[in-house]
C-alpha cells in the first residue's frame, strides 16, 4: 500500500476516534446542579423534605402548591458522627429572634453526602407564618439555609386542592404530605383536586412539567371500607420480588403496597393493604434497613410509639381485603417501648437513624399536629 494512502487512512482513523470521543463527552449527562438558575427562592411554606443527587434538597410547599429544588452547596463528603442537640427549637428561635413557641418544626432529613441535618420549619403560627430551613452540623451548629440568592428550580402542581379553612383539616395544607427521590423522579404524596383525592405524583427531575398525579383507592380494614380521600401520611420506596413499590402508611394505620410502574399521570390506582397496625394512630415516618441478614422497617407513630416491622418476604403476605379484619393483622412487628416521644424519624446511615423527640401536638392521636418543645435531635443505632 502506498505510504501516502496509509498515512491518510491513519489520520482519518485518528480523527474518527477523536470525533467519537468528542461526541461521547458531549453526551455525558450534566450534573442536575447545572439546571438550577440563581435567584430568590419563593416559598410560601416549608413542609416535607427529600434529598436528591448532588446535595439537592427538595422542599414541599403545600400553601404554594409547588415543589422547590434547592442547591444546598453542601457537597463535601463526610463520615457520620453522632448528633445530639437538645432544645433545637429554642436554638432556632434565638437564631431568628422569636420565642420558642413561635417555631414549628415540620420535617427533618439528612444530607446523605455531608451527614448534615436539615429541618423545615415555620417562623410564627397561622397564615402569616414564614417558611424557614436550617442546617445542623455534627457539632450542633445551626445556620439558616440562604434563600435570597440560591440556585433553585420550582414546579407547580397542576392538581393541588383549593384551600378550605373551615374543613376539619384544610385540604390545601395536605397538598404535600411526603416526598422521596426515586430513580430520577420526585415521588410526592398528598391530596389533589380529583374525585379520588388521595394522590401520588411522579415528577421527573430536572423539572420540566408536573402532570396530573395518579390517584389512589385502598381497602382500609380498620375502617371496614374503601377509601379514596385519605392522604398517604408517610411512604418509602421498596423492592419486593424484584419490582419497585411504594410502601405507604395511612392514618389508623394500614400499610399498603403500590407498584411504581402504575404511577402514570391521571391513572386511578388500587393499592394493596398488607398490614393493619391498628386504629387511633397516625404514622409519622418510616426508615427501611437491613440488620443481621434480615429486612426491617422502623415506623414512628403518633400514639403507638416506634414499631419494628419484620419485612422479610413481604411478597408472601396476602392482600387484606375483608371487612372481618378490623385491627392488627398482616406483616408482624415489635413495639420498641424503650424509644419514647419520637415525633420524626429519618435515615442517618446504614446503621443509625435520626430521631426528633418532643411531646405530641394538641390534636387528637390520629392528627396530633407538630410536636411541642423542647424538641431534641439525636442519632440512635438501628435496633
């Protein structure tokens, strides 16, 4: 082969490889942080929290009917250190210049990268309350998350219910009752304005649009009826027999499994009840974990304390769909009587959980409201 032709082929091949490398590099997905413009974060309320990739914090704003993604700028990996902050409500109150009774803590989550703790709260009570998000580090130092000029993105929910202050529980305030980030989607539980009011919305992130959520029907054995108006109170993503589910808990206290694949816009989805933990109670938070070769789910409750659900072989429990089953049934559990006054619960790491302790709010056991201070933060070993 002539030398000139060989050189030409070699150059063409190198250029082709270079082009392929360039294309491959161009197709490499950008960090979700790149999608976030800077500006003032417009929050009308700060409720349920969830962490996504790169330290992005999702904040549920029920009053505004929106989800906001905020760059916490908290991206440095750190090893887990025990957290113990007594009177965190009093410390937040002193930081923002109000009395402790004017601080209402709404949710807690742990940044899986830095292990810093984030709390959503209200500064003040009633319609004029101001949303507040604070960060607590391992030393107990508390700092407000800056919202005046932060990288963020928000999306409005198209099916948020209207406000009705005269209702026993204002549906607008339950637009968002829980959130989790699952495989590129923000899963949002709460109420909608649809005929079946209970909703699970699956919103792709980075945000482009929020379609109408899927709405839910469940058989509630403690109540002996089908229900479509009660919102999910807390939920976790969970894999059962290789399929991704949402495990959702409701007031009075059915535990229901819902296939993630069913959560399509506008779909009417029937959840399957696999456990009934008892009446007169509101589930507050759930943390799934593994220990000594077994699967468990830790559930904090308003009146039942902390329960340790035995989650091995969840696929083996039949659907509870009979009106003759009116109380505790299905998946077995133990009551952990030595863990008291837990009002919120979050995953800290594979071996530990974070608990928020305080006295229950002034409401009934099935709807106690925010905890009453002094409110403490503490890590505990998963039992």
